[in-house]
């Protein structure tokens, strides 16, 4: 099968389209024929082994990538199931988390998949897993946003941000989206009552105060972010940063957690780098919102599988609009 392979850590240029053996599903596993795969910041972090401290966790690999095939978000059809799989069968259309998603086939477990909403294309469906689950956790589960609150999403035009704006608006919050000028109309169309152009305004200048801030960018010091919160507001940190650092965003997030112990405001961290917690429950929650028409994936750019390096490079640059998706079929 065709797959996008990395044999060492490095920039997107090291990704190579290669023919490799198709995986076979073991007990409890599902083999998915991938039709589309989304690109996430997670992917360039895995690609570069960055930040370097993350290599010590065991999930990335110490001297070379732990996973040879890149990608984690996929949508496609079930090709085969292993022993013990009861809820899925060959031919079912699914979306979810599949390590090695940048390939024609990927193997995963049943609890990391859900049925694809029928009206979504495979490209739209692939955009859902990490982006929508991270947004759901950041706004609803961790942020605890509710009707009537003022919610700010920093990075509102990106993969997580476009979902977060919609989820917060659906909860009845008054949403402010921070993004570039080219994404302002998009963010308004998703439900933001206010839009801040980060190139012209600084939302941390203390002129506005928010009950919940979801920070997807990590481009402001913690002290300034706290100034933009109400006295009992909640800040949810969701990574950020650029390549080439020992600790990267991990350092900022650790500072946020340390400060939480001594302030009235709630300072929380959400780590979208790997599926954890009740993943299937969250996937079902976001696909239910999609099925009811209250949540819509935003696909800004698509590339064929062979051009995966270009897609990763765009996401790594931090200026992707919505989700970047690879077409595999």
C-alpha cells in the first residue's frame, strides 16, 4: 500500500511516499481503508520530535520516530475487523483516531472510531477527530462555558478554533474570535459576535474581560492572559509554539498549572497531542452536533496524499485556515 513514511526526525521534506505492507487487524482492532486524513500540529511535532523534552515521554521516540507512518486523524470505510469487534463491520463508514493515517490503510481500535455522519464528505469527516474533540474539551469539558458568558477563542480561524467558536456559540455564549483579517468573515459566520484582528489589536490590553479564554496560539505571556480574564474566569491553554525548542509549549503549560495553585482564576491545560480520556464519548458528542447541523467542519485546503509534506508545512507555519486535509482514495 502507499504510505507517507518518516525514518528520522526532521522537517516536512523528509516525508517520503513509499510502498509498505498493509497492516492486519489483531484482536479488538479495526482495519480502515483511509479515504482522507487531516493534518494537525500534532503531526509536525511528531515529525520533528519537537519539543525535545517530549521524546522522553515514550510516545514520540527518543532517537527516531516511534511511528514510521505519519498521521492520526482519518475517515474511511472499515476493511476488516479482528476478533472481539462487535460494533463495526466491513463497509461501515467511520471517522476517528488512526495512528499511521497518512496511508491507504490504517489499523486502530474500535473505541477510537465512530460512524461518519452520512451528509459529510470523507474530507470533512477527516477534519473532525482531533480538532473537534480538542475544541469540545477546551470549551465545554474543561472551560465549562455556559449561556450568557463571554468566551474568547485565540486562533479562531484554525483547525481547533473554527470548531471552538461554533461550540461556544451553540452553548449560548457571547463569542469573540481572535484571528487574521482574512478569516474575519469566516469566524463571524461560525457564530462569533466579535472578531479581533490580532495584527491590529491586542485582546490582552485589559479593555475586555472574558469568563473563558481558549488559547490555541500561546503567543501572550500568562500575566497578560490573566488580565483579560474576569476575577474568577477560566483560561484553557492548548499548546502553541514553533519548532526548535527544548521544552516548547510544554514549559508555558507547566507554568500555567503551577500558577493555578495560587490564584482565584481557573488556569487549565488541555493536551490535544494524543487521544486520551473518554475519546469515543467525545467523538459521539461532536458527531451528534454535526448530525443536528449545529457544528460544521471547515476544510481550508486539501492535498493529495503524495503531497503530505506540503500540507504539514502549511500547518507548521501556523496560518492554515480551518483544517488541512489529505485525499487518499
